[in-house]
C-alpha cells in the first residue's frame, strides 16, 4: 500500500474525523482571545489562526489538485516544486502531486531567490506552488526559469505571474484520478541541508516513502487516539516522515507555526496532544522558560502528553536529565536519519533505552547499520569509523549526479559522512561529521564531544566547536558559546570548567556569540567557519 492509498483509506474509514489542525499563535496574540472564540466570530480562512480539516477533505483537496495538474499537462515523471510555510494546504498539495505520478519537490523556505532558482534548475522542475511569503523572491527569478511553465499561488492577492490555487481547484473533480503507481516509481526530490555546501537533489521512490510510515509507527506506536504536534518545516524529510506514523494510524496532527515555549505548551494543552517532536534548542527553551518562571506547568493540561522525542542532531544527556526532572512520566526517544535515508528512523534509541541517552541507538525497524573504515569494512567494537546504513528508505541517487552518488552509495550501503562508534551492547554513538573533524597537532578532535561537555555548564544555552587555522598546530578548537538569557560568564570561567577535559581536547579559543542553526536544528558550521576563519574577531585564547 503506497502512501497515496493510505490517505484514500483514511478518507473511507475516518472521513469525518479531523486529520490536520493548523495553529498560528501570532494571530491569536494580536487579538487576545481564545482560538475557538476567534474561529466563531471571524471565520475568514485567510485570517484564522486555527483551521482544521477532516480526512475526507484532505483526500478531496489532494484529488482536486491532482486533477488540475493532469488537466494542465502534468504527467508521470514531471516535477512539481512546493515553496510554502507550514500550513493546512501543504500536505494536500504534496499528496495531489504524488497522485498524478509526478514528483514532489519541497523547497526550503529560507532559500534566497538565487537558491530557489538553483534548486528548481537542479531538479528540472516543471511547476511551482508558492505562498505569499515568497512573492518577491519568485518574481525576481520567474523570467529566468523557462522550464517552470506552471506557477500556482496559495493565498489571497495572487500576483500577475501566477495563477490562484484556490480558484482553480474549487471546481475540479474530487475523485481520485486513478493513476497507476508502483513502489519503484519515482516519488520525490528532497534537498540536502547544505551544511557542507550547495544542496544536493535527493531522489526517492514510493517504496522509500511508505517504508518510513511503518518504521515510524513501529518506533513510536501511534494509535488512532494520538495527536502529533508537528513544529519543524514540512519541506524537510524529518517532520513529514514522523507525521507519516500518524498517517498510517489515521490519527490527527497539529501544525504549529511558531516555537515559543508558551505556544508549544498551549498547543499541547488545548489540542490534547500526546506526541511532540522537538529539536534540541526548542527543548532547551522550554526548560529555560520553566526555570525562569516564564511558564508555569500547572497552568497547562499536560497529563495526556506521553512521548517527547528529538532528532536531527546529537542530544546531550544533561538535557534529558533536566527534562525528566520536570516531565518524569514522559517516554523519551531520539532518532537519527538523513534526507538520503528518508529522514528519521534508520537508527533510533527506543523508549526502553533511556539509560543509554547520549547514544543515537541501534538500527531502526527494517534497517541495518555498521561502523566502517575507509575501505568499507567493519571496524572493531569501540573504534571510530563512518556510520553506514542499509534499508528500504535509501535514496535512489543524487539526481543527475552520478559521481556524488557513487561516493556515498556502495553495494546498497549509504555512507552517511558521520563518524561514530559502537559500544559493547550494540548502541551507536555519533562522534562527529567526517568533514568537521579537527586535526590539531596530529590529534583528531571531534567537536561533538567537546560540545556535549560544554553543554553541561549551567550558563550555556548552546555551543558550536569549529577548527581555526593555527601556524604551529595546523588547527585549534574554537568554541562559539551562546549563553542563556540574562546570564554572564567570562572566558576564564569557561576554561576553568574545561580543566577536567584532557588538555588536547580543551578549546583554545572562546567566542561568545549566537550559535546559528538551520530550520532542522543543525548547526551551520560553514557559516561559522566563513565568519571566524580569516575575519577579525575578539576572542579569548588559551596558552598552548
């Protein structure tokens, strides 16, 4: 059963039940009334901060868009790019594209105009769906992308260079177009996060998508009565593939447009949310807000919240220890994945293994994993090597890039570029990105290990460690440290804290500044290297 068929099944079985809810807290705060009051007194869909949709409406909207695309000449194998903020229209549009046999091509909403153009050309997109936040960026490039012959606009005030999605789908057939699809058919092109340069186009088939449904539900046990709070951007595999567990279960989900701790807790409370996926900074912000007294847990209905899980980055054990202090009854899990392995789940900790917090876990449901040396052979237990994975969610290739594909796909194993080690119980621990390893005086330094140590300091909110050029040692470790709100700390205090680290692992420079992260929570280390490797910056430097 493909994911398009799962949606149609849900429409048949649970047609009148709510599938998706969109909440925009910024609109609520402007009006200072409750979500449901506003829905009653001002039902304008372009202004509502709470909208919802049943499974039947979801499927019908997908069918209407699919029939519009087919009518406009979109065929199996075409590519339709999606450039939208999280909204109620996002997933029906995605499924509408899939139902035609075309490929969905989600785009990062942070892309500048030139990056949008680059990705549209790389994916050879034939059509583009975009929202009001992107009018200026799309207008800048619309004359430079001749292959994109169709442009659909979602929202009010449709620009002259596009057509209105709402108007064109309103009178289309709500019946499934019945395009024959198979597991081997191409389904979607996603883009790598670009943490090591320009993004690559990652091609997945329908087997990849449907396999992630079963992996996710196996890991987190979604049931019909569950409600999943989705905060990360839907263009990324992580958010969507976690939601795929809800799709398979026929359970509802909330799309929250905002990451403030108060907004997250209010959504959990008022929407009866049971599962929340957070990134490390958001979990950190919630805990900080509790400890500052900005939020009081007794003001929220949280007893039904059963699972908090984190993905996209290594999770410091100190964070989970703090979390369990305030949420002792929560199940906790962490998930590891890449866009090349269809998002989360190729490795996961498991809620029963909280004693192993700090590890990313063991191979996920239907996945294999090993730690390999440069030749692709397994290393000895405890040794550091490259994490490689194999499973049904592996990408077909980097689109139109056979050289890059051959570098990471070998005998059906995906070489992730992440350095890791495995303990005596078979649990995998990330050490660092292969390209982020710092070689200082002949010693390999793994920034993640230093970052995890520094996060144990009670004044540090976030930290990133990068290598800076050094004439004598080749490279030295520099720690960019973001302090918690209202806190002060000196370089000397940080270095005193680091005195328990082996001398060669201690950062040689301390830089107090914000730590930039992309929308999926990954530290933007290329940005930091560009900023600090060669530019002048005021830092503290320790003795060699």
